[in-house]
C-alpha cells in the first residue's frame, strides 16, 4: 500500500509539474491544493515517506529547509543592519528573485503622504519593466480592503492570497459548497482576482504591523512552472514581518526626528524672543545713563568670552544651558537699576553713603523683577549675586566663595573690567592693562581665581581686541 502510494505520488507530482511547465500560467481549472492535501494526508503517517527510499524528495526538502533557514537568518541580520527600510526591501526582493526565480517579485508600501500603496521595488523578467512608483493602489482598492478588513484570513491561515485558490472560490460550485462564507467575501473575491491579474500576482502577502497594513509582497509565477509550496509561503510571510518591523522602526525614528525638530524650532523661536526682550530691557536701562551707554552689551560680550574658557568645568555643566543662562543673566544683570533715581544714577560726583546704599539695592530689585517671570526666574539668583565678592564682603547677601552662583562670579569680573575701562561722571577711565592688573591683584579676594585665569586667557584672545575696536 505504502509503495503504491509513493509511486502514485511521484507520478502525480511529475504530471502536475509538467502541466504547469507547459502552460506557464496560473492554473485555474485543476484544484491542485485539494489533491495535494488528499495525498499528503494519506501518506503523512507512512514512515518511509521521508526515508531514503525517496532520496530526491528527501534531499530536496532538507536542502530547501537549510537554505530557507539561512535565508531567514540573513534577512533578520540585514533588518538590523539596514538603517533605511528601502534597502532591506530591495535586498528581499532581489533575494527572492534570484533564489526562487519568479517572473516578477515586487513590493508595494503604504505612503502616508500620498495615502496610497506605491510600488517601491520590482525585479524579475517582467518586474524589471515596471518603473518604481508606476503602480499606485488607493486605500479603497479591493485588494487593500481585503487585507485591511482581514478577509484574507478567512481564506488562508497565513493571510497570503493565492490566485489559483481565489479563482476556485469564485466558481459557482464553491459558493454553493461554502454557504458559511460571508457575502462581503463572495462579492469581493472577483474584484480581488482582477486586481491580482493586473498586478500579475500569483501570490500576495500582506505586510502588517499591529493592526495596519504597511505593504504587500507580490510574487508572479515561478519560472519553473511549479507552485509555491507552504514552506516558501511561510518564508515570505516571515520576510514580510521583517519588513513590517523595519518600516515601523523607521517610522518611529522619523516621528521622533520630526518631534525633535519641532521642539527645536519652538525652542529657537522662544530663545530668540527672550534674547530680544532682554536686549530691549538692557537698552532701556543703558539709555538712562549716558555715561554707561553700551555697558550692558560690553559686559555681556566679555562674560561670554570668559565663559568660552570655562564651559568644560563641572560648575558650568551644572547649568542646563550654561551659555544661554549666562547670556541672559549678563544682559539683565543691572535691570534693578530701574529702581534707582536718575538723580543718583547720573550724579556727576561721588555718591553719598545714602545714595550708594540706594544703588546697592539694584541686585535685589533686579532679582525681584525677574523671579516671578517663569522663563527668567532661573537668572534671578545670578542677577542678585553679581556684586558678591569671593571673600564674602560683597552685597547684598555677603555670600562667599563657591556659595556665589558661578555665572554671577563671571559677570562680576566682566562688570568690573568694563567699569574700570569706562568713563564715569566722577572719574576718567583707566587703560585696559591697568584694569587687567587690578583684576589680577584682586584674584582670591574680590574675584574667584579660576574666573580671573579664564578672564586673562579671554583677554589675550578676544577682549583686548574688542576693547581696542570700541
Ligand atoms: Fe551692577
């Protein structure tokens, strides 16, 4: 019995292959799948089926299995390797074309921008003639609807569509035999068949990610005339899943990139607005005192030059955005002078003790103005401390050493350098070299020695030249 079945199987296989090789078309009038299933069911329990008594079949199966295993492993490796999913798609289409040898292999991928499925790659004798992007399926296309509504799973557990099986289903007798089939399915099958004919597809494999159809893998007929077997369909489904994963990963990366760009643009816009607001405020303060005109702008430039030498220090890295905080703090360091009367600010003589006490209020006034403003509250502490001294005898809080905010210590040096090198109503400016010497002499007492060192470097690189120009 077993031997007879095996002989029958071999004859059947050869006849089927010969028929398909001769016709080289999609078989429509022979229910090969049903015959296949029947024979396989009859002989599956026979121990000799995979035995060496049928070396050709056994070897073919083993070697196929081995190749497919390598194929899948290679595809998985490539999925990780390729950053762009299009490259993975091209590799898969090319590999199927070369190994399986089909009339054409192609892939349609959903384009969000065009709300359609576009042909992204096509290979094979017939596939090479189809230009990329030439085929476009709208989302209401019957084939796409079939996959979207999961009707394909009613026909095939793997979700793949086989042209010959659909053709069989479309026949009247099949309708009669399958009364349980939903009307939507029965109405759509002929439309899907038409779509597959237009695509010259023998097999269509959907590419799903979660609930969405991302694409469709299309396979023409095999050049050998044989049908695709279950192992091959399973392999193609695995590859389709790899493509889905690569596409969804690429989409996630793209979405993340767009979000970052969006935040960056908003941040840039907001940042520019802050800087302009701070510049306007600083200009208003400067305008009140003709003697100190341009003071804020120069202090800001000096402070930024000093900061260039310090940005690698841990103290600088404690700030979320060191340079920006310093920039805004420097622009607004004297904003509290808004509370100092003009009579004191523009007095062409030395200040009395009371007047000086009034001027000394400006760091607190400045911090009081800035602190309630959400976007500027971060610079309030810097503004409040810009007249503190490293030895602890400054004002308004008598902070000492590291207790003084780092940016405030920088502004203190920049502010002093500009004050010495600028005219005042009650005294003339001093030479830059004199100012540098005064700052050096006060390193460790009035100023943080690290900031003084950075100032000396910045002075040689930028400040000296800036000073000469102005
Ligand atoms: Fe000040």
